[in-house]
């Protein structure tokens, strides 16, 4: 009887401890995100490092660790600290793959962020396979016509633009435009942005007439929403 009572007390204490730890982690994450919104990256970095430490108390491969690391990596990337951001993203990716397997939205998002990071850092050869993998996972999870799929398509298109390959970017922008028109509607700001990006590529390819039409349409969308 005493043993059973002792086990019950320990179980209740453990549940209480977990609840406190969860609350502490959530508070650190929320404060870190608020600091990001305020542009206070030094505080955001400090708070997110705290969130990582608190998350690790649940286990080094707990999903909360990966969530905290992903947010921290974004803070590093936002400050141009690409060297610091990459290993943090990779650590988050490894945890997500362990927890979820390869085909999960968290894995796709982290691959996408890594690809964008490499693109921003000028490491185009490393960026392309990451962005391609992210797109393939999203297509498998969400289908071919989904906003997240369109985002990955655009990220690949942007990579080809900075590589000086507008001919590869054009069909990708057209695909993203079709998805966004279908899913978001023809007058959505994301549609206007995609029209502008496609127009820019068309000008590089010497198709100025079509580019003008797309630019006019983009301006019309923005004017009606202002």
C-alpha cells in the first residue's frame, strides 16, 4: 500500500514537473518571438537559447528542441549570421527526421530554410538539392496545388534567377502563379508579387510585351487593395 502511494506521489510530481517545464519553455519561446517582432535580435537570441535548454530537458531529440533550434536559426539568418545558422538548422533537421521520418511538413520547412540560407550565402550548388527535396516532400504531403508548394516553387525560381538562368525560372514562376490564382484568388497580394517576378524574368528573356501586361495587372491588384 505504501509503495503504491509512493508511486502515485512520484507520478503526480512528475506530471507537475512536466507541466512547469512546458510552461517555462512556452514562455521563453513566446518572449523570443516577441523580441523578433520588435527587431531586438540580441534579446531574441538569448531567449531562444534559453528555450533550447529548457526543451532539452524533455530529451535531446524532443520535437520542442527542433522547434526552438529552427527559430534560433532564423534569428541568426535574419542578422546575416549564415555560418551560425547552418549547423543549427542541420541539428533541427536531424531531430525532425528522427521524430517524424523524411516525409513531414517540419522536415520540408527546414530543408526549404536551409536551401534559402545557402542561396542567400551564394552557395547555389548546395541550395538546389535542398530546395528540390523540400518541394518533393510538400508535393507528396499536400498535392500539386497548395500554397506551401507554390512557396517552394518560387524559392527554386529565385535560385535560378540569381544563377543567371531566367529560362529555368520562367516555367516555375508560371506554375506558382497558377497555384496562387487557384488557391488564393486572382486579386491576392501574393498573386501580384508573382506577376511582378514573372514579368522581371520575361524582360530578361526579351519578352517585354507580355511583361508589361503582367506588370499592369499587378499594379491593378495592388491599387484595388490599397
